[in-house]
């Protein structure tokens, strides 16, 4: 690398500064509303396992959630013939990287770094990642609207319901018309100026269509079913963890919380979604009757658990694999060579 060129990793780190500021803003708003601590010392001292039996569904559905995620991606990668073990390892590694590295580098590594191991081209892997995100956002949006509390304004409920309805129609059109939509969509985008955002949008839609075409209608419908199972399992994790510590709220709270929290990852922030996660968890739980301080503490504790476990499993699997194949080059050097996601 030429000394005149900016250091690749340093360049990426500079881009994270706005995200870090956004995270700091959300953390301050969550834990210091009106410049006063939201969590008292008494609440911290009272944090304990009230009903330990809820550890069982909490741990079981944690395993179920990430196993089904890996199975879903394995189904997407079926045209490449990639094994489940390889898909699971790469998937968990990418999640771990997203938790500790900026700019969702884990997803970029999944597309480029692991393409030879996955036996697929980067463009095909990118199409699976895009389809994965579309399915997740759709199911989470439906779940969010279905579990909105009555305290939400009617206008917001109508707007959110309309957005979900449009999304459902778009997903249906994508599923049923994937084989014939590419040409008309390309001609439609050709009518607009070649702006960067529109070019990216066109590329992402065409990649998702190509992925659906290769998987087939029945396979894609099964992906949608797996996505419902994933987020239902995640909601049970939230439900059991709330009962585990005795957090008082109604039964819609964990379902609304899991939707709101994961949609908050759309907000650019620091690695791991720190800040928006805690703010979204508190807002969802308070809307459903929880105490603000207890809700903030719960969001922080759950997020820490998820960051530690997912990063530990993915990172440990990554290190074990590199040791097994005898690879000793620096991960930072590898990251420096990564391109941006194509647009």
C-alpha cells in the first residue's frame, strides 16, 4: 500500500465517528433523561433472577433462533451447494464482526472474504444477504404494527399499517414475479437520472430478484416461514428474560420490543447497535406499562448478554477455524483489503 494513500482501516474508522455520536446521543437520552439518571442504585441492587426456571426457554430459544438463521441462509445458498456447517460458521462469524467492527464489516466479509469457501460469487452471496434483510424487515414491521400499544396515535397506526400493507404487496410481487420483473424494472430505472442512490437501489432489487429466481417460489415461501420462526423465537427470548428478572409489563411488550429493537438497527450507529437498541427497548416496554428505569436496565442487560454470547460464539468459531487450517495472517490486514459493498 502506497504511503500516499490513506490507511484502509483508518479510513473506515473515521467513517464511524457519526455513528458513535448517534450512539452517545441515544445512550444519554435513555439513561440520563432530563439530565438525571434513569436507573437508581436501588434498581441496580434489586437486579436478580426472580424465576430461574425461565432460564430454560431463554437458552433453548437462543439456540433455536441462531440455528434457524443459519438454516435459512443454507437454503439461500443451496444453488452453490454450500454445507450447513460452513454457512453456520460464516454467518456467526459475520455477526461477531458486525458487533465489534465498524460499518457492518461482517456482512462485507461474508460477501467477499468467504466467497471461495462458500463456493459462490460475491454477487450471488450479496443477493442472499439482501433477500435476508428484506425478509427480516418485512416480518419485523408486521410484528411491530400488530403489537403497537393503544397509546400510539391513530395517525401513526394508520401510517404504519399502510407501510406494512405496501411492503406485503411488494414482497408478494417479488415472490410471484421474480422471473419476469427484471426487464421492466431495468427499463423503469433507466427513465431516472443515474444518481448513486437509485443505482444502488436498482442493483439491490435486481440481485434480490435473481436470488429468488434461483431459489424458486416454494423455496422462498419456506424462507418466509423460517423468518417468522426466527423472530418468534427471538420474542420468546425477550419474554423469558423479562419473566426471569420479574420485569412487570403486559404480554404484548416482548413482541413489540423485539420488533422495535431490531428495526432500530436501521439507524446508523456504533458497532452492535449500541444506543438505539437500549432506547428502542425502553420505549417499547414503557409503552406497554414497564417502569422507565427498569426498562432501561433490562435493555442494557439483554444487549450485553447478546453482544457477549454472539460475539463469543462467532469469534471463537472464527479463531478455531483459522487455527485448524493453519492460517496466521493478521485479521486487520485482511480487513484493509475489503472493498465497499457494490452499489
